[in-house]
C-alpha cells in the first residue's frame, strides 16, 4: 500500500475518532436546552449524558476482539453506520426515553470504532511511521475532547440542541467512504477454534457496566447510604436505604472474577478467547496499562471543573467557554508533529514522561491562577501547556502499551488499553467531582456563616442550591440585591474548589509520572514484534 494511501486512510480514521470523542463533551453544553425543550427531569438529563459513557466503556474490549476475528475495518465501518443512525434518532427524539435510548446506541457505535481505529493503525503502520500515526491518533483524542464545548456551544446557540447530534451524520458519511476506499482490511488469527467467546463478552460487558455505573453515579446516589428517598435508574426506582452503588461494585468484581475464570478455562482448551490473559505477562503492556490508567485519573478531570467555573463564576456563555478552552485543543494538535519527531530521536519513553510532566505543570498552573476575577487569557498559556502534554503522552503511551503486542492480538490490546483509560477517566471524574462539590459546600458554608444577614436555614438553603445546580444558581443569587453578597461568596467558594480539584488532578498525574518509571527501556523493543 502506498504511503499516500496510508496517510489518507489515517485522516478518515482520525475523523471517526474525533466524532465519537467530541460526542462525550458536546452534549454537556446542549443539556440545558434539552431540559427546556423536551421538559425532562434533571435525572433524565443526567442519564442522557451518562448512558453514552456507560455503554461505550462496557463494550470496548468486546468490539476490540471482534475486530481481530471478523475484520477491523468491517467493525469500524459498521460502528460508523450505527453511530450515524443513532445520531439521527437522537436529533429527532421527542422524549427523554427516546433520547436516552439513542444515546445508548451511540455508545455501541463508539465502542465499535475506538479500539478498531487503534488496531488498524497498529496493523497498517511500521517503524517510524507508526509513532507518527499514534501521535495523530493521540492528539485527535486530546484536541477534540476540548473542542466539544466550543462546537456544542455554537450549534446550540446558533441553531438547536438537535444539531449537536445531527452534525454527526455528514461526518460519519465521510468516514464511511474514506475508510472503505483507503484503509485495507486486517484481522488477527490466533490459530484457535471454538467460535466466538460469547460468555466472555457477556461477563466482561456486565462487569464493566457495573463498575463504570458505580463510578459515574456514586456522587448522585451516594457512595454507601442512598441520598434522598429513592433513586431512578433508567426508568426503574431503587428504594432501599443503601445506595445501589456498593451493590454495583460488588457485582462488577464478582463478574470480573467469573470473566477471568472463563478466559483461563477457554485458553487451556485451545479455544478462542475475548482477552488472552497471557498478554499481561508482557511488561510493557502490563506496566503501560497501569500507567495509562493512573494518568487518566487526572488527565481530563480539569475539563469537568473548568467549564463550570467559566460559566458560573466568570459568567461566560457556553460558546465563550468553548473559546476559552480552545488553547487546550491547539496545544494537543501542535504536539502531534513535535512528539513524533522527538519520539524518533529520543525514544517514546522520553516523550511519555515529558508529556505527563507538561500535563502536571499545566494543571498546577491553572489551579494556581484561578480566582473569581481571573480573565480567560490568564489561563490560556497553562491550558496550552496542558494540551501539549496530553498530545504527547496519549500518543506515545499508546505506542508503548502496544509495542510488543502481536498484530494478530491488536484488537485485544487496543480494547484493553481503551478500557483502562475509560475506567481511569470515570474514576478520576468521580473523585474530582467529589472533591469539587465537597470543597464547594464546606467553603461556602464557612463564608456564609460570617454574613449575619442570613439565618442558618437561609445559608443552608443557599449552599444546597449552589451544590445541586453545580454553581448555576449563582447568577440568580447575584441578580437580587439581598443575596448579592452570597453570590460573591459562592463565586469565591467555587474558585477555591476548582483550585483543590486542579491540585488533586495534578497529584494523580504525579503518580502517573512516578509509575512511568516502571517502563524501562528494555520493555520497548527496537523493532516491531511481528518482525522479530
């Protein structure tokens, strides 16, 4: 295959990855208009956001392996079709159940595309070109995650929330045509018989669903005791005094054990497996996944807190918030070319550690300058550095994780790596969200205690309103002279909470940097596995 065709195909693979990654963040901006136009509850709105991540994370491993067995391009293209069809359904949805169901199907399509995109790159590029291709893939993920709020803000403000979904249709069509024309089919053959590992697929999907559900919903439902009188879960009501979260974690752990036993039993019999557990005997794969998971704890946590701060403290619109976050995307894209060249000269491990270090520095700098009066341009340099770090670390760490994985097991390796990152990101958002809102409530309560004009009950009501609205009620407080001082206190408290959130994210990144020390030079082969 010619060089021009390889890189042309990579362009459409990256476009497909951009589409599914943007969809994680673009909906966050559209949700307020969805609530208003469809008259849905806040609980339903939360599921509109969460169901995509839940289904997406649960099926990455399954579809990564299916790509090995049935063709990576085939699964990728089918995923684009599923994603486009689900986007049409979401754009035409007239009720919460319709929209939630469409978002779940989008998650299926996204899970078909992400691991197969990586395994197609792993199979189609060799040597120095592989590092550059991974750089494009990694920068696409980092950059488009930050572009989601900008695109979502523009579409919902200029047109309608429905365009946040409808925009996927022409993109998916381009991905479909470009991939079929330029990307060759590839698949793995491990020489085993025994058909598709359906039991492994079922147990892994259910285990990941339970774990990711617990991580996403822990703050909403309570980590142990149920918050409120009952909890609505996809239309069902949980009325026990204990939160459903511990039950979800317990079920997830049990199912994970069953999955491991199923895989070992099938492997001993020479049958096809969803995940060959012997891959974890490869040091670069095992330690690389560990590092990727830890880094993911803090990598995108800032994108959870900063939009809330920009809109509710600084008073920016959704579109203005997207513009303020644009330096992060620019930094990520700018790092792609630089990272590939540096990786060829100094090796991928140097680039991984440099990238994590830049992320750490950028996050810490954001936390240091955030205040109720900080303008957007004071944060831009730190966001650019942070984005450059994401672009460097994501791409090269992916290369390290897959360096010694045979191409025949590329889907398994890609699916495992993607799943590790998703679980790490979900855990990071759960922890950082808890830090943000716990700190916000405690700090605001202390600040309001000094305002003698407020009764204890009045102060408690303001704290509850600010926490439950994630700061959105601050603007209403500011509009009334009687609560203007409380609004100022809330802005200061949310700024302090954002600082603590950034500090926690930086701590996770520091742990990831320390973990990367286990990735010694001997774990990265000098040449491709399949050439040895």
